[in-house]
């Protein structure tokens, strides 16, 4: 993992894993001491809540399979968070406690990630939504919900709202993945590839992650190329204790397999599922937060092509917001993909705005 990947349209800088189309590069592993130094030098806020060093509430959603759920605060609607591809629930650490001062706020780890049990099926949006629905029912977390999804989680929460519209009163999409992105990027590609040829450029990343699954099954050796490729680096936002706890999980076959399954699903089965279920949300409170435009160019890419791809990204964000009469796009200036970590106030303010529109009047 620990990759910064050039997506055909935007750089998807997921915290622990990144998904792309054209190329990926492996970045040297970041040690705990280095991460601490970076955090101090750049004055980066550090997550040190011990809640993220172990499972909080393991809820059985089917016989023998549990998901890790972490709820704090009281009130209704309940705000439910879904993370990006391969990410653990601690990415919401600068948001969840703020929201919990106003209502109940719940984050969870998807199957195979964080402290949740391994999955027994593909990491598609449909399966993720089914898991989440089972989790909320089993944990007696009753609707209504405000759903907050980052990146891949944005596709997931939209599908949840499509399938369970009566349960959802608001959504905040945080630099959400878009089901039509690959098709749109393919149409802009000047190489006149067939869609199958264009899509095949995912294969090197999938193969790299398959190697990670095999390596996890055999056991990683620290310091090797495979270890550097497969084990997420220490994010400076995480305390040493939190990273140490997650590091044990990162080396398991279940984590590596969960990442592979989500990578293989996001622009294929999941995109098809979200596209097929897409519906009109009526007057649902909906805020689409977008990160700053990508300016770094790929090899042989012109500024004009990059600008065109950024306009497609903007169009797709507008398309998501237009699904509701109350939908709005809010660009977050000077932000990266991890808005909830780099500029959490933007996310907090958006959630509180939707909460103000949907909370029962006292």
C-alpha cells in the first residue's frame, strides 16, 4: 500500500491505500519515529484516543461474523460514518467527537478492516451496504440516519440511501468516489483505446495487491520490498500506540484480502450497483464536499488535459448534488483528498448544517 497513485482523472490519495488507473509508485515506508517527527515539524494534529487501539463493540451481523462499531453521544438522527477504500474508522477522529456533542455518532470498520472480522464475500458496495444495515439493526441503532461517506464510502452511503430511503434524512459526501468516473475518463482519453483496453490498466495494481495477499499468508518480513509495498506507512496523524495496534492488523491476510476485494470492486461491480440503483432523493439534505483540483501532471499529460479532467470531476460532483432539490456542492479550498483529517471543520460544519435541518424540533 502506501502508494500515491495517479488516477486517470484525479489523484486518489487514500490514507492507507490508493486506487488508480494509469500508474502507481511505491513510496518508502515511514517509520513511527519519522511520522512523529513529521507531525511535530508540520504541527499536524495527532489522534491519540485509545479507543482506536482495540475493538470497541464487536456486533455479530451473522453467525460467526462481527463488525467493530464505535458510537458516542446521544440523540437523533444518528450520524453514521463510512470510510474510504481500505481505511479504518480512526479517519473520523477529528469529526466524530464534535458531532457527538450534538447527537449520536457512529463509525465502524468494514469487513476485514480495522478490528472487524474478515468478510466472506466481495467488498462491493451492495455487500457493504447489506453489512451496514445488518449492523445497525443488530446494534439497535434505529433510524433516522445522516450518512457521511468519504471516497469509496461516498458510493456506499449513496447506495444505502437508494435502497433504504425511509431510513435516511441527510447525507454528506466527502470527496466521494463517482460511479461514472472511469467511463468519463475513458471518453476523454486521446489514445483511442477500447474500454476493455483502458480498463485493463487497473490490472498492475490488482496484481500488486494479490502479491500482498500471498505475502500475508506466508508472513511478512519487515524491511523487505513486499513489506514496504503492502504495509501502510505510519500516518503522522496517528499516535504511535494507534499505529502499533493497526500494524498487527495490516499484516493479516484478511486485511490484505479486504483491500484487494475493494480495489477490484470499486470501479466495476460497485459502480454498476450504484449506477443501477441511482434515484431521485427529493428534498433530502445533501452536501457534496470536494477537494482542491489536481494540478500535478501525469507523464506526457498537458495542463489542458488535466484541466479537462478536473472539469469532469466537477461535473460529476454537480450530478450527485442534483439528485436532491436541497443538494449543494461545497469546494474546500486548499484541501487534499482526506478532508476530514486536513480540514475537519469543513466536514463538521457540513454535518451540523444537515443536522440542524433534520433534527426533531424541541
